[in-house]
């Protein structure tokens, strides 16, 4: 049975874990939320100690053939685009390593012409010479294609389903390979079969009613823990942010509800890492580090070349798939979305230390396998 089979049944009612989880998402008063938060804090300390894994995203292309209504990189948006060469990727990676990062997430849009499988493998190989932990957030691939990236040094894969509501998914993904809901849904299982050590799941909150989305996501996590137990599973709850195209969220997830959601996941899945990005404001990030979050990005840029200005000479404007050269671009490539926490990685690390949490820059080295 695949997770697609599970989702076609009713995930909300399929196990006791999910029934209990759904109850934790019910509206609750301050007293009940405080009690849930205290429990989440205790469980986080028991399972993860007072530590926080830090990573940075490294965008290497914002080319994309898909039309995703909510994304700044959508093919429909006439934006400045570029794909970094291997040398340019290396300079960005060395810059981030110089800031202390030993864990990088390689991110790109989906465009077979600009981001061929071979280019992806070459990018992974370059970056894995610089940092020991390389994860991918790229177009879904076949198992054999994933194996090539693992052979080049990738160890983690992030793939968010965006929304588990098939009807809503259909209205938001109107062109390109991403239209295929089940091809995306089955990606974590293909990635597991290929041998990734870490697998990241998530939904983009704002596209569908949040409780419904959270229950489907919990069902997916539960499935992966049962069937794909050799990999570490993490989960994330990104909320929609302003981006090119001006898409507005259809459904709200308030700050209070996000706190409740993080705590509910922590209590239900004590061993699962929870990832939080710089999309969220400082006060909320500083709150959630105590309540369940175990991995954070810091100092992020969401455009290719965003850290060091690499690649500006090859910037071009793309209008509905047609490339127009620009001679006077006075900005870099378009970011995927706006971030809220603009602190430097060092400032984030200092804030964590002040809160009694050890920032962890490195928690993996392939040499471990040779011991
Ligand atoms: S969400 Fe991903 S696939 Fe969709 S437009 Fe953005 S980069 Fe492309």
C-alpha cells in the first residue's frame, strides 16, 4: 500500500493517533494551549535536548516550467531569472561555509533545459566537497535519478505536497509536470527507495483549511514512520509569504494556530524533527524554538546568487516562457518569496545561545559510515 492509497481513504479517521492528533487541533482556550505548550517543551527537551540544527538554502536556479499560482518563480510571472554555473554555485557555497554552515539545502525551480539531471548531479558534487550535509529541494525525480544525486553526495530530500486537497491542488497547478498530484505525492517513497537518509515533508499553509491540511500531513508522517523507518523524517509548516504574482492566501493560519500546530505535532510525533524557516517573524521563531522546532534556516536568501551576487551577467527576463535579454537590470534574480527574519546567521546563533539552546552547525559527515 502506498500513501496515495491511504489518502484516497479517509486519513482523518484511519488510526487512533490521527484521531487524538485531530483533537489537539480543536479550538482551545489559553489555559489548554499553555498546558499543550508545556508538554511539547518537555518532550522536545527529552528527545532532542537543548539543540538547534542550522542550515541555509542555496538557490541555484529560479527557472521553472510550472504554473503554481502562489510561487514567485511561476512560469506565469515575468521575472528576472538565472541559473548559476558550477563555479558560481561553489562561490555561494564557500560564502555560506565561511559563515559557519555545514548543512546546505540546494533549491531550484523545475526546468529540464536549464536544470538538467546532469547539472543537478554536478552541483551536488561541487557543494558536497565544501559541506558535509547536502539536501535537495528540486523537481521530483525517478528513483534511479535520485540515486545519482546520492552518489554525488546528497543525503536529504525535501518535498512539500503544497496541499493534500486534490481539488484545490488542481486549481493552483495549472500547467507543467507539477499538475500531476500523485507523481508529487509519491515522491518521498521514491526518495526513500533511492536511499536518502533524511526526508522532509510539509504543506504550504494558506492554500486549504489548515486543520484538514494538518491531519493529512500527519497521516503522511505516520505512514512514512511506519514504512520508511530507515530514514529520518522531518516536517515543516511553511505559511504563504508575499511573492511575485501577488497571490493572496485563501485560508488563514494565525500565529496562535501555528503555535498550536507545532505543539500538536511535537506531542503526537516526539521523534520527528520540525523545521522552521525565515518566513516567520523573529518573535515567533524565538518562541517556537522552545516548543518543538529542531531545525532552522538562518540568514536566508531566496534567489539564485542572493548571497554573493553571482550570475548577474546572465540575468534575463522570462515572459510566459519566452526569454528577453536585459541590458540594464539593476537588481538580482527574483526571490521565491519574502522573508521575515533578516538576522544574520551569527545573530540567530547568539539568540539561541542566549535562550539556552546550542546551535548545531554540523551533525553529519559521510566519514561516519567508514568508522
Ligand atoms: S513552487 Fe516550485 S514548481 Fe512551482 S513555480 Fe515555484 S519553483 Fe516552480
